[in-house]
C-alpha cells in the first residue's frame, strides 16, 4: 500500500508541476510541450528524483491512448470550413509529403550514420511526420492569427499524416526484421487497407455518434466521458480490423464536432481538459523514458538530421506537394518551417525497440533529440516566422468571452462578454445605448460586472474602463460590439496598415475607381464611378452584390473569345483571374507597381465580401 501511495504522490506531483509550469510558457515563449518533457527528464533516472523507468511497452500503451484522445479533441474543433481551402493540400502533404520527406531524409541519414539503407529510411520515417499534439497546441494557443489557408492546411495535415507515418514505420520495421517477407505489393495493399478501413470506421462511427448524442439525456460531465470512451472504442476496433485507428478517431471527432447540439457543447468544454491531461501525461512519461546522457552522446547526429530535415527535406516535400494548389512561395516557406515534431516521433521510436531492431536505441535517442530541437527552433519562432513569411493577419476585435446556452436540443442563445478598454468608444456611455446601428431587438444586455461585482443598471449608469458587459446577440454583431469596446485608434491603425485605407465592393470595376479612371479613357468611355469607401464609413463598406469565386474565375479570362481588358474587370473578377487558389482573408493581388488588393472578408460560402486597397 505504501508503494502504491508513493506512485500516486509522485505521479500527481509530476502532472501538477507540469501544469504549473504552463504559466511560464507564455512569459518565456517556450512551447508548453517542451516544459512537459523537461519535467519528465528532471524526474528521471539522471534527474532530481532519480526515477528509473524503462517500460517501453507501458510507454507505448500510454502514448497510443493519449494520441487518440488528442486527435479526437482536434477533430472536434476542426470546422468543415477548413476543408474548403485546406483539404486537398493537406491530404497531399499527409501522403506524398511524408513519403518524399522520408526518402530524401533517409538518403541523408544512411550517409550520415553509415548504416544500412533500411535503418536510414526507418530513422527518417520515425521523424518524418508532423505531430498533431504539437501543431494543435502551438497554433491554436500561440497567439498568432494565420491566414485560413495556411492554418487549415497545417492542422489537417498533422491530423491526417499519422496513419501513413505509422504504416511506413511498421513496414520498414518488417523490412529490417524480415527482409524477404516484405514486398511492394504487400505494402501498397496494407496502405489501402489502413486508409480504407480508417475512413469507413471514422465516418460511420462519427455519423452514428452525432445522431446518438441528441437522444441521450445525461448529466453534463457524462457526455464527454461517453464521447471519449466511444472514440477510444473506434480507435481500438479500427486497429483490430486492420485499419488506421488514428485516422478513424480524428474523422469521428470532425463529424461529431460539426453537428452541434446541446450535448456537444458539454463535450467541447470537458474534452479540452482531457486533451491537455493526455498531453501532459504523454510528454512527462516520454521524458521519464529517456536517458539524457544518451541524448548528449548522439547530439551531433540529432542536430545534423534536424537541420537537414528542416532546411532541405521538408521544404522540398512541401513545395512539390502544395505548389500545384496555387500556394504562394511565402506560404510554402511557412508551412515548411512549421513541420513540428512532438510525441508521435518519440512514440514511433519505441516500436523498433519492442521489435528488437538493430540500432533501435540509437534511433530512439536521435529521435528524442530531433524532437527537442524541433520544439525549440520551430515552436519558439512561430510568431517571428509568421511575420517573416507574411502569413499573419491582424486579430479582429473579438468578445472577451462567449458562452452558448442551449434552450433546446437544437436551439441555443449565445452570450458575449465585452470589456471596456481605455480609449474605447463605449467608455462613458450607457450599456444599453452603445450603438444606434444595431436593431434594439437584436441586442439585449444581460449583466454588468464592475470590480468583480454584479452592478445594477439604471438610467444614469455609465460604463467605465475595466467594466465587463454581457450581451445576448441575435445576428452576427459580435465583432462590431467588440470594436466599440476596444481601443479603436490602436486597432484601426493595425488593420489599416494591413488592409489599406480604402475598402472596395467585389462588384466595383477597376477602371472606374477614382485612382484608375485615366487607364480606361483612351479605350473606353467613362462610366459612373463605383463608390469607394474609406474605413471611417463603416455602414456602407460591404456591397449587397455577392459573387462566388469559382464562377467568377471561370468567366474572367476571356470575353467572346478575346482577352478581357483588366480595367473592365470587377475587383472580384480580377482577383479570381490572378489568384490560383480559393481566396482567404489576407490574400494579396498586385494591380501594378503602386497598388495592391488585399482580401479582407469572405462570407460563409467563401465568396468575397470586402477587399482592401492600399499602396505598395
């Protein structure tokens, strides 16, 4: 009993220390996952506590379960909107990208370590895929707003590439252990089986669970346990059937998360805690498993492999994979850089040890060093590289908090919290009279909080800096209200610098804009000028006419068999002609050496709503 209590105490203290260390993560700019690893290493056999832990089977068991939980949570938070711009390139990176990285890196590793090519390819396959836990954690909690194309591609790739990476590792392990028993046809057959069963099990189970949830009446906390147990069941059943459990559980999460009902709201709240707990346990256990002196011994190899992977193998694989989809070079550069390695490579490195592959411990130690370097070099530089590659977009004014209250199984009311900032328009105004542009029937004040206390509102109440106001809103007015409560001067300058001082309607013709009217006069008679609004006139920024990107792109390159003069094109037509992929906020299209169009807003279907115009 005493031994059991010691295990409880040590385990709880390690997790507690890891969570407390998260408070340092944001301050120091250190990825949280790296701190979890450090806690485990400090507690390990060469650390402060001196815990000897060499149970690779137990670590593999914990790793598989934790990764399944993390992927389930990642799927629950992946919107179908991500598929519009990120599905095809993400699938390409999850297959061809992983394969190309493994081949290129494998050749280098074989030369560097002077080992058999099978060992070299196995080492490359272990570290060849991006890690879902690392990508979800650092992109969603890193305080950097990326354009949707880059964000969606990275997240979908990290969630979808595990099956192919695991398949490569298991195939190469077999190739090392039993070279005669592995054939190309057998490998391709196994690949199709893994992907096919993973797709079928994931989509089917996700659909069934999304239909089951509204029909089950449980206590709030039970829904998440139900989904977690169901997700792990899907994971295990798919693996037993010969499919990819990781792909299945990720797809199931996507289907459930995009069919929002009362019960899924409870699931989202609790699953976030499960995912963080899984990450903490997984990285602490992996930290315990490693021997720091062994990592130091092979450190030069880890540095060389990480450098070649980050600077050569990954960029070549990404460029060849996503360039056909119209990605700009700067977007390709950033996606290449954020090829984060995390728990998956370390977990995969355990498999050769369990299979008694030659040099397996060497591969494990090198893989661990590569992961540390990736988290430090790539994880800590995401904000800087986002600025360098120009894929960061300004953070829009958003509510401080929002809470969805379900009044039935299929209907909900969303409450939004807004905090009065210094210099905000709301300062000194009555909380019920902050905007005359919103129909009073669409905004209702719910509560005013001042100094952590609920304050009664009368006719003389005026908002002060630091006050928090909760509103119930009907319609999409949250960003407008947030702008009223924010320091509009500072925020407006950042937005104006990025999108420009003028906002255009998609239906405005280039040649009829005041800046370019002279361009058409020699060939075309002047027409009535389409209105161009400055950012100071918010009410008329968005035109009523909406045009879809795809239909525009098909109709703008020629007109009755002749090339269309660019000055006759609408803004939407010009962007469609010169943008090789579906538009996202932040996309830029140059008009000439002086002016550039910047996509600012799109509707829920991906149609252009507002385009900025600025000088270069």
